[in-house]
C-alpha cells in the first residue's frame, strides 16, 4: 500500500493478514491515562513511525520493521464476539469502557 501526503511520498507499508487468538486486553486497574479496564486493537504495528512512540522500544510483538509493517487481525470480529459472550466466561467483565486502538497492538 502506498501512503501519500499532499507534499511528499512517505513510504511503502507492508500489510499482513493474521488470525488473532484474542482481541481484548485486560488492565489490572483503571488509571488516569487509560480510563478503562479493557482495550483492543484490530491490528499490530503502525505506519506513522513516530520517533517518540513507546511501541518502538517495547516492540509490541510487531513482526518485521516497526513503522513499516502492519498486521491486520482478520478474524477480530469473531474473536471479539466469543470474548464478549457472557456464557463462556468464568468471571464476568467489570463494568467499564473498552478502548479501541489504545496502543500499537499489544493484544
């Protein structure tokens, strides 16, 4: 996929399709930065390539080169339906928001 801006050509991004084992990421507590017990990402990686991103140092399980390779979780909807189904849960979810895209892809 080519990404363009008005002024310049940025770079070529590699997009892979992967099957996710899980989508929801559970936090132990709500903090003042992320106001939720749960987060989810439908992809791993990012094409913004920000120099200040903590994903660069943390890695966030990105396959390939950070800032150039993105993995899309093609089965995300099915996995999320399964994870949100209360009949399949041993412990119920805490009442909370679910942050969407709250990271580079840590779930």
